[in-house]
C-alpha cells in the first residue's frame, strides 16, 4: 500500500458540507488491490483483539457489529484502513465517527475520507492505519501501543484544553464562529470588527494591569489585606537565609510556592520542618527566583469562580488520593483508581490518571512507606501536595452551599483586582460559614482559572460556566459576524469580487476582499499573490477593521483544504466550464460543478445563493438549497427567470439595453448597460454577467437603486481597479488589450469582444498551460485562430511538467485545424513577444496579450506609448 496524497480539510468541502473536518486519503493498494478481507486468515479476530471498540462500528447504515460482519463476508482492504483510522483516534480520546470510501476510477486507487478532532492526529492515524492494515494483510505481527501513545501525545499537544473547549462549544451553540490562531495560541471568536479573542479563560477584555496584579502573589495579598479580606501571613524570600528568617517570623506549618506560579506548580504545603522547607524552596525556585512563604491554613481547598463581577460556581478540590483496604499495595490502589472510566490521559476525560512522579515518591519517603506498602482498611493517603485536577485530583461542586458572605467576598475580590474572569482559591474548614468565622483565608487569585472542575466535577452538579463568559463577550443582541459574500465560478470571479467591494465601499462599508492578485483591506493591498484559499479568507475575517468580507473562492483552495467559513450570507456562482480538468481528481465539468456548488450550499437560511440561470450546471445548483435564491441572466425571456419570478423570486437581467432587477412581477431598472464602464459600451458581454451578479448582491444588501447606479458608473476598469481583466490601452499606432484569460471559456469571451472591434490586423499573443489536457490546449489554439489574423506563441515561466515544444505543438495543431496557412511566430519570453508585436505592428492594429505577468506587461505598454507619442510629435514637427 502507498499513500499517494493526504489532504486535511478544515471547512466545508467537495467531499462533505456537514463534516468539514475530514482527512482525504488517496491510496494505492498496489499488489493488495484484489485481496478481500475474508481471504486473510483470522483477520477479523486479529482486528477485534487489537481494537475491541471496533465492534461498535457500523457498515454503511447498519447496526453495531456491521463492520465485523463485512470483514467476515469479505470486503476491500481500503475499508479496513478507514475503520482503523477512526478507531485509533477514538482509543486516544478523540472520537471520530464519520467515514466514506470512494472508488477513484483507476484500478487499485481508492480515496477514503474520515473525520478528525485534531488534524495532526488525523494525519497520523491515516498513516498508521495504512501501515497496520498492510501488516495484517501480510500476516505480520502488529502492536498498536506506540501508535495510541503517540496519538495521546498529539492530543495533549494540540487539544484546546477543557476550558477553551467549553467556551468554544458554548460559542458554537450561540452560532458564534471561531478561528484558531495557532502561532499565538489565541482563538478569534466572531469575525471582523465584532471579534473577541480568548486564550483559555482570558480574553482581550481582560485587564493587563489586573493580570499583573494577580500574578504577583505578594502584591495580591497586600491589596486584599488592605480591603479586609482574610489572607495568610507571609513574605517573599530569595535565599535560604531569608527563608529561615521567614520561618522564625511565621512558625510552622508553612507553604512555599513560586511568586508567579500557576496550576500548583512548584507549591509545597503543610511543611513541618527545616529539611522539607529547604526542599520546598528549591522546588519553588524551579519556576521563580522569588518564593512566597506563607502560614499553612488548615481546611479544605475551595475554588470560587467570578465572571463579569458575578459569583457563578464553587468547587471543593481534593488532591489525588487512594483509600486502603487492608489487602492491596499503594501501587495496586493507584491502578484500581486509574481504571475509573472517567479517568484518562491529560485532559482527555473529566478526570486525569494519577501518575507516580517525583512528588508522589517524595511524599511516600516522608511517611517512611513505599509503593509496596499495604494501607490499613479506610486509611486515606494523599499522593500530591496540591489539589489540581491535572495531577489526578478530584472536584466536588459546592456552588449552592457557599455562604452569602463568601459570595460577596469573592465578587469584591474580582472587582478589587480588576479581573473579568477570576478564580479565587480559599482554604477553610467549611465554605458554608463566613470565612472569618472559620479562620480560613484567601490563598490565591487566578487570572486564567481552569473551568474543568466546574464543568465536569467528580461529584455534584455540573455548571455551564462557559455561558456567562460568552454572555459577557457577546451580550445577547450584539452581533458576532460580519456579512460574507463568497464568489466562485470558472471565469469572472475576480472582476465580480472587485466590483462588489467597490459598491459596498461606496456605501461606506469597511470591506476586506480576496482576489487572485492579493488581499485588500479597505482598498489597500496588504498581501500580494493568488489569495483565493482558506488562509486568505481567514486573514480577512480576523481583521478587526473589517465589517464586510468579499471572498473570491477558487477551485484549488476548496480542494486543498475546504472553505474557511461554515456559512456565508451571499454565495455567487458565475459559471462552470472546462478548466483545470484532470487536476485534483476532477476529470469532468460535472465534477467541477460539484466543487463550485460547495459555496451556495454554505449560504445561511436567510441568505441568498446568486446563480447564473444561463448556465445549465449552475442553474441545477439551486436544487435542494435551504437558502433564498436569486438568478441572473442576459435573457429576460429565459424561461428559468420567468418561472422563478412568477413564484415571487428575485432576479437580475439584461433587458432592452438595461441592467434591471425583477422582483415578483415588478421590473426595477438600475442603469443602461452602455453607461456602465465595465461593459465597454455593452461590447464586453461577459462583463455584463459580472455587473448583474454584483447588482443583485448590492440589492440584497439593502442598497438604494441610486446608490447602486452611481457605484456602477464610478467603477472604471483599469490596471489598478481590474488588473489583468480587460485592460485596454490606446497607443498612437495600435490598441492593446492585456487580459489574464487562460482557459477556453475566457478566451472565447475575449474573442467575441475582439471580433466586434474595427481594427486590422488583430494580433494575438497566446500561451498554453502545461497542466491542462491536450484537448484543452488544442482548443486554445483553435479559438486563437478563429479570433486573430496573426498569432505569437509565448511560454509561461512554469511549464508545469511539459516541455515548451510539446505545448507549442499542441497549440499549433489547434491553429492549423482552423487556418492551415497561418504560421505563428514563436517567442519564448512574454516581454519579448509583446515588444515584438508593439514594434512591428502596422497602424490601426489590435494586439491582445493573454498575460502571465500583468504588471510587467502594463509597464512595457506604457513605455511604448511614451515612445510612440514622441515619434508622433517628431513627425508632426518635421
């Protein structure tokens, strides 16, 4: 078996809209392609022994055990890879239940897709599943211990953590989108100007001053003490000599902890002698040079949680412990506790496995016992010095028991320190009694409190403490999303995206948009390049200055990683034609239409899919959509349009020389096509489609007709506003058109425009794209021959796997099929080819360059315009 391709989908995609987080694995079964599972001796038994949970797997829509029956009856090995990849993740605490297998059309080549929780774990599971399946099929011994351990480690490295997970789940329940920013570890909740950022239980609203105050434990204690809050006496020390002085002042028992520590790291409690004090000091200095020495307060460890000034939850925390039975050793007792199904690795489950570490062994040494010691029946032994859940501790919810005095105290503390999300550690014998009456004390204030103990307590009522956090960040009625317009199709995406952005900006919106030439924020190019993938979309959605997103969505990005958003407000499909076929396992125009259809399928129910009614494949995309639908067409009598508007639908059409909107039985004329600069007086019919789609989008966005009309008239096509799209230049000798057209449909559209141009000769500078099919390049040559009197063949810098001669020969085959006597000129470099045409073109010629490097081509044309003007002026003077 061999993995041919592994792709990670992060959003709605070609394979699944409902399951956006999937691994797409293209697999070559090689010599195992004809092997059936029932032909491999004992395969079913071996798989069940390795993966006991796999019995629960269903086969298609079957019941539990269906996959096992399928194994025994006989099925292809790629299905085994699929189910093992899912079960490996489940065994590591990442349950993933969706999977599908697709035949690739080539013998032995299979595509399987399956869901994941953490993408790195999904990719590892795919590779491991292939390796394990192949070994089983060949009768080799297999162990999965290391694979499961590796996946556990990946989960711990990549997992959000229970606090972040709870907040995100609550956000999703409120339909608030989020984007993970891996380099910073922050999560963006919401889009654009409405976004908030969180990192665990801290947000961008959290005061830096408050965090600094809470982080300085000595300062916190002084501030609280002055406010009448009971706190333990203590001081900060930096040396053993200062530690000795502190103990003389405070007396035993004491607590040592790093001044700026968290999660109990480096803390030692109930220290009774100098030897343990020195050891505790050394442990604390592993995390901070400054060490807090405090009186040890007797009692239970409680955590009080305050969010947005209101007390919301409380839990009593108990360190990891075992209880003797008079028979079992301490190690056996630990193993028994760890068998609790609620315990897992790290934050995998509500409780964490108890590990025997250096701290545990130190506690045992202090008590003069070992892991082989048998505890008396009922004897309790604490195995850690702090009550953190991450080290195996437990939590009991006591929210309803907290005395009103202690509630008020907690809310006062949060306000005094200034924290919007505040965890307060209290030591007291009973939280149901006012703290001063129990001689308890506030031990610590936490700026990023963990929520796990409240969300999943070991005992007591779980508390949804994430809800008040989301309510604080996004009060009910406040938006979290900005409108998203997504534009896709074979041709016209960029021009339509730019026109829509211009119209919205004219209305005063702060627009961020993506195109094939860069990312723009409020009209300024921020990133240069082809930016039509998910990363570029996220870039715009994360920008805090943007209140409207217009996102060009190309085929490549959708096939590579899916969409960056789960839903949009307007999804536009311009057209679907033969381009990029044979790439990414998309071989037919119908399959390409399925790729493009991802966009309208993600439109929210109250949004609009804006579809080209003149394109059969695009029109069919309306079937089954759950959103509103608006069509556009160049034919007002298109029966699809008349049927749609007769049912109260919305449409935009080109009728009697006008751009008009049809709403119910009413016709709203927006503007004469001849007055819209982008249509070049109506001669660029393909641009009329772009104008219709943009006009519909503006109307859907509640813009006035007068505003739409003015915006259309002020969008002047040029190398600046529409780079590489119908850039026309009038030179003294000739007219020059520079366009990015690179497929048959776009070249045909440009050809229709050129045929209506009164010029001679018409000179075309064309090139073939190496990763296109042979017939596609022949068709490019054919269209060029039908359009131009003279042809120059140039070459792209990247030939994409072919030789220049091979590409040129295919183009010439197409040319000769139309004009056998037309002999094209071959000039390799684009600039040289354009310079040749500009230099030798006769008066009144029309030169069309289908360009790879738009900016350099424009510079060259501008240079020749200056030269020709000078020559013209010289001739006049002579």
